[in-house]
């Protein structure tokens, strides 16, 4: 029974780390878009 608890904790840790990493990546993208909206002549504001 303890094995299932350890497995559940491991899965929860992986999900939490993935959520934190993905959240930071999304935040970085929103910050880049915000910069381009506020200053379109910025160096990294080329249309895709």
C-alpha cells in the first residue's frame, strides 16, 4: 500500500514541476507580447 502512496507522490511532484515550468514559459511569452504591444519598434517584435 505504501508503494501506491509513493507513486502518487512522485506523479504529483512531476505534475507540479511541469506546471511551474509551463507557467513560467507562458508568462515569458505574455511579457514579450506586452513589450511588443507597448513598443512595436522593439528588436524582437517581428511578425511571424
